[in-house]
C-alpha cells in the first residue's frame, strides 16, 4: 500500500515583471509555481510552490524530492505517492513602438492581441523502500515548455505567429544514507519533446516587388528524445538544519520534423517565372534546442521550540547554451533560418517560511527573484520573458 500525500490547498503566486504575468493555482497534493525564466516551466513540485520554491534541494517534504534532490528520499518513511496538477494562465501583450524591416521600412499590422496560452501541467512522483536501506523514486513531470499564439497579420508576424515547446520528463532515481548525516542520490532523465514554430513570409519583398504585399507562411513541427542525469547530496547539520545540493545535466533536442509552406498563387507564379519551381515546397527540416545545466544549493531549518520553519535556495542555470535557434532544411527548397538569442547564465534566489497552524493546516509564504537570461536587444515574441519578482502565499 502507498502512503498518499494529500495536501488540498490554495496557493496564490503573483509575479511582477515587464511581461506582466500573473498566476493563480488551485492544486491537489502540491502547490503551483508560475513560469520560471526562459522556457523553463518551474511546475516541478506542489509542496514547494507556496514558498516560491525556496529550500527545494533541502526540504524533502514529500516524494517530489525525486526531482528537487533525490538524496532527500532517505528522509521519507515507507512508500509515498504524490500527484499534482497546475493551471497556468499567462498574459503576453505587445506594444508597437516603430517596428521596421531590414530596409528600414515600417512594418504594418496590429499588435498581436493576447499572445499568452494557458496550460494544465501535471506531475507524478513515487518513492519506494528497497533492501539495504536504498530508496527508489520515480518522477514524471514537464520541466520545460512554452506557448505563444499571436494574431495573424500582426506586426511581428515575420518573426513568430506562434511557438510552442512541450516536454515530458521521466526520472527514475536511487538514494542511500551514508552514516547519520549524509545522504546521496542520483537519477537518469529521459525527456520527450514536441516543438512547433510558425512564421509569416514576405513573398512581396522576396520576389522583388512591394514589401508586405503578398504574405505566406511556414509551419515547422518536430519531436525528439533527450537524455541526461541528476545528482544530489543532503547533509543533516543537526536535528533542525539540512543543507542540500543538486546538479542536473544539460541535454539537447534534435528535432527532425516537417515544414509546411503556405504559398499564395501569385507568389508561386513568381517563383516559377524566376526558375525556382521547387522553392518553398513542403519537406523535412531540423532544429536543435538545448536544455541547460542547473545547479542548486538550499538550506532548510526548523526553528526550535516553535511552529516555524525557514528555508532558502540559490539556483544557477547555464542559459548560455541557447545562443541561437537554427532551422536547417534537409532539401534545398529554402535557405537555413537563424534566430540569434545570445542568452546569459543566470541565478534565481528564493526565501520562504512555513507555519504549522494546526496538525492539519500548514501556512506557507515565500519570495523569489528570477533574473531573465534574455538581453533586451535580443528579446523576441517567441519567449516574451523578463526579470521577475515572485510572491507566494499558500496553505495546505
């Protein structure tokens, strides 16, 4: 039999950033975080959401520690199952302040409407006790992803009409207690991903005619698996204090997919007259997307002779691996597309506290600062991200 962890509660997390994203969570068995920086979702644990994910690698509150720090499994009794669900409703809006094309001509079109796309993000974690004091855990979650959908005919259509990345990560892990104070753990990660990118094409300019007079579009979609690992350690400094560290390796998706072109009749005629009848015909295309390395250090402290616990976390993400997105056709029907990103490595810091109001009710609160990896000059409509402050309150 499993010992189910059922924490029914409401956690409200508000983000303040230039992207103006506000999140609300109503969750069973865990609490919900809002978008993290870049294309990291941050919906990894419900129990950590109400404290803004402070102390994640040291808390070991429930089976979600399989992802946060597998070494924390040694602090759980018996078998445990945690099921969580997170509802996201981001908002993304664009204001045109004089967009121009490569020839310094003004780009026509609207402002795109509401680009944010809502999503439901589930996760599942289990922990089992094995012989010889080993712990086995299994986590299934969606650690990375994004989705934007802009109106057709908007001013940024030649960059993105829509973009989406969805992932599912399967993370088996083992943990072992070394003596009375030290626990170690590690796991393997198999992550499946599906990606899609749609863009408008200015055939008017491409054929030497009037710019923005004859639009078509491209629609790329692809899937792939990527593989990596995570390692963690947890030290019980004393009976009230734990310090945890974790490292998650980077991965890379190589999407081998298909690209579908929508070419207006006038544009096809122009391509035929130019001796390029095979240009912009449907075919196969490849795109690469890296998943960055991350490293975290956390502390968790039960305040003696009180109902309070305090925690803090610092996480580093190697976002520099995402310096460009390259779309490479396998057939020479169109040129290679390159979107320059040049992201920077960044830190996320968080602090939080819990108060045990009663045996059945725990109150939570936390604050975090998440530094965006995107430089202003390279910010695009596909990932409308910026620095943010996260405020979280909750109860379970």
